[in-house]
């Protein structure tokens, strides 16, 4: 098992830190550079104490850790199925699944080591100040992230050995008529169930956190707009997976007699279905007119995220940078109560990008990173 662990650490953990060294260095500098050096220790001690004593703060930190973990899933899964790592499908399966699981746990713990180290220090500081319940939640959460990641990787690496079988969803729907837009939805519910459920859980945490923080002004439309913006931004991984599926499995659709407008409306249909849980929440909490306005806002933002990937290809790092930049810009537009202009502007820009780039690139030229 030690030999397998060493291989996984060299291939995946070392590769992850090598590829993401720049962004990790930026995060580190941001954490140590936001306050003067003489206040640095006190600042982080206060931050750790708030993690161990304040439920909302802990939830927000957990959301950030989850984003980091999802990023690691994207990197490791991409490497597992790359041609350079195909030897793992033969060599690693010489070990039992329990041995593989332990090796993957060590590998993922190494990838999450910045979070684990900071979390353990926070737990120690909280225990020293007689906080016990929430620090134990931190330990449980970090353990769950490591174990869940290991389970995902072990299932992926054994997928070809075990043979692929149709899921219950596909067996039940085998005789149903499937419109073109539904293919992406079936793919997500069949092969991307875990990211989907994690995204919905993150949406619930965001909505709860935003309305708890702004409880005194929760009827302000800007608060709801910020919540929708954050919720849609939490879907960036699902949007990327949908575009990757479209490019790798549905490339034939470029030869079908569909107009660009019909294709654009098909993708709106995809995200309409994916956002049904958030839509139900909107119409149950706000007036129909306000809920419809917020729904259009969310749909327009997610379509803009989707269409950007036609412009610069399946480049996750560049995509996340654009998503963060758009989040900041849209946040300030919402703060000036301009929600009513955002939906048509976003949809207009999204369609222009879609129209210009959908048929003007070779899918084989897209760089998937």
C-alpha cells in the first residue's frame, strides 16, 4: 500500500500544488497581508475563535473549504482520466479497495493540508478557550471531505474494472422521449449527482447565511439579489461540467438543423430545470413579480457564465477568474438597485457571445484544463 500511496502523492498531490501554486500563494499573501504585521496573530486568533464559537462564521468557512475541495476534485478527476495516468487503472487495482481507499485518503489529506493545518490550529485555539461543540464539527467536516473525496476517486479508478452499468434513472427513463435540452439534465442527474447535491446544499447555506447576516434589511431587494448572485456563482462547476459534456458527447448537434436561437433557448431550458429548487424558494418567499424578476436575474447570470465558455474554451482557471470578476461587477450593480436592467443586458451579452463563437471554433481546439 505504501508504494501506491507514494505514486498517488507524486502524481496527484504534487501535481495539484504545482499547477495551483500561483493562486495558493495569492491566498496566503491575502491572509497575511490584510492586517499590519503587529496585529497578524491577534487577527487570526480572533478569526479562529469566531470559527469555533459562531455557527454562521463556521458555515461560511465551510463553504470556502468546499470550493477548494471541489477544485481538487476537478483536478484529480481530470488527471485520472488523462492518457498519461491510464497505468493506474491496471496497477492500482492490484490492491484491495480498502487499501486504495486508505491511499486516496492520505493523498486527499495532503491536497487539503492547508485547510487541515489551519482547521487544527483553530480547533486547538477554540478548545483552549472552552469551546467544544463547533470545533468538533470542524474535525468532522474535514474528515468527511477527505473520506468523501477518497470514495469518489476509488470509484472512478475502479469504474472500468467493475464495468459500467446504467443507473436507475436511465433504466426508468429508457423508453421516454428525450428532448435535446434534457440530455444535459440526464447527464447531471446520472453521472454528476454528487456535485449537484453539494451545489444545492451550498445554495441553501448561502441563502441562510445572507438572510441571517442581513436580517434587519431582509426585505430589501438588494439582499435577495446578492443571495441569487451568490447562489448562481455556486453553480459554476455544474455549468463547466455541462459545457464539457456538450463538447465531448454532444458535438454532433452542430450538424443538426437547429437555429442558434433554438439552441440558446435549449440551454435556458437546461438551467431552468437545474434552478427549480431555488425558483420554488423565490416564489414561496417573495411576491410573484419580485420572484419572477429575481428568477430572470439568476437565469441570465448563469447563461452568461455558460456562454463565456464558448469564447475561451474549457479552461477552468480562466473561467473561475472571469466568474469572480463578474461576481464583483454584478454585486455593485445590484447594490445600486439596477436589478431590472441586469437580466436583459446579461442575456443580450450571452447571446452575442454564443452567436459569435458557437459555430466558429473547432471543438478539438478547446483546451480542457
